[in-house]
C-alpha cells in the first residue's frame, strides 16, 4: 500500500486526505498544532453536498506537526496556502525520498516553481481542486460544491489512480494544466466578493449586485488573457467568456440557469471568508493580485480587481467584511 502524506492539512488537505484515509489508505496529515488538537478531540469527519458522510475516530487519524513525517511518503500532497509555498518547499527538500511524487493542490498559478526549484530530483506536478471545502465544526470538513480533481498528466500518477478512485475522488489528468489554473482563477475571483459579503456562496450569488461585481472583475481578467492569447479550460458547461453576461442577468433569469453551472451547498463559503473570520492572512495576492500584476506587465490597469484586493487587505486588518451588494458594486465602480 502506498504511503501518502498531506503537507499543510487545513480544510482542503484534511478533506482530501480524509477521503483517502476512510477508503483504507495509509495517510499521514502534517499541519499546525491547533488542527492536531481538534482532530485528537473530535476525530475527522468528511462529508459532501450529495449526502456522503464518514468519520475517522481520533485513534484512526495520524496527524503530525513536523515536516519529517513526510520522509517515508510515496506521494506528497501539498495543500498549504500559496503564501507558505516557499517555506514548505525548503522544509521538504532535505527530507523526501528521491522517488516520492509531489502534487501541488493549491490556488494560484506559480506554486509549482518553488517546489521544483527546491526538489530538482523529484517529479512535481501541478494540480487543481475545483470544489469548495468548509468546516462546519471542529474536525469536520465538508465539500460544498461539485468538481473533480485535475492533475498535470504524467505516467508517475499511474500507481496512485486506484487510491483516488476508491476514495471517490478520481483524478482527471490534463495536458494543459496552465489553462485549467487560469480558468479556476477566473472562478476564484468570486472569493473576494464572497469574503466581503459575509454570506454563504449561494446566498451571495443569488443577488445580482454581487454578481455584477464578479462579472466586472472577470471581464478585466478576460480582456487581459485575450491580449496574452492565454487559452482557458472549460470548467463549467459554459465557455469562460459567457460567464459575465450570465452573471449580470436579473435574478429571476439567473436562477433558471445557475443550477446547470455548478451545484453549491446552501451553507458553503469561500476559503477566503473563512480566513477573514479566523483572522488569518488570505490568498488575495494570488487571486485578484494576479490580475493586477498581469495588467501592470501589459501596461494596462485592472481597477476593479485592485479595489477588491484593497478591500480584502483592509478586512484582514480588521476592516469591514459585511458589504451589501449595492455598496460593494458602488465601491468598485468608483474605482474605475
């Protein structure tokens, strides 16, 4: 049986690792002491929006706080926040077996590069988690939206495909992972809107003003990506360019189509909203920040995404995170 280490066991890591462990695979979670304490007290429960639910007792969970626990792993899943990737890379470099496979399952576009620089002898693959994971309670990790794990194509994946299949998380292997990452980033521009709304994702997306903010942010990104001739993978039934017009439809029309785009649990929230609620640094620099940087590199501007980034950064410092849709829409319009 393959040994799997989840490095950076927060919501995503505990959910994916939890599904693998429930399926009987040898999983070691590596994360922060507060998470270790929660799982030691409550065990690990994984559930999803379709009704799946399973639990591991505390005795069935192997959780460590030291990177050395990854030393014997055949497969290492990296699920730290984007801001911690360089630290993670340096911590793992002297420890991993030379034949260990490393998969980065993070938001953002450039997390693989630091890992490959630090681990030049290893196969390091980029991956993408399309679904949302929230924590309804201590030790409980809930998949709140649909989607399948996508990973850069490589024959090194072959020995692990059955493990993910048995866990109900089949891996979709893709040739152009960059197109997938950009398409996911386009959808993740909603994380800032959701975090500033303070609402569950579905409740936020049911209000046209919030959707208009997201549509404006996506239009900026799409215009810049078109200039760069960057292809986008199709992660929803509609092409990416069709999303802003759909988002701007009146609520009654939008509801007719929304369920065809993405199934979302009524209680699901973005990870950015969870980070703000917990007083943690968000990944806004790897979301809206990527669009702002791309605009600067092209000699362009991205005022909507810049304003959303500024508002989230203010919220990180204790600023407002309960904007109504009209208030947020007015704030980004004023920035244009």
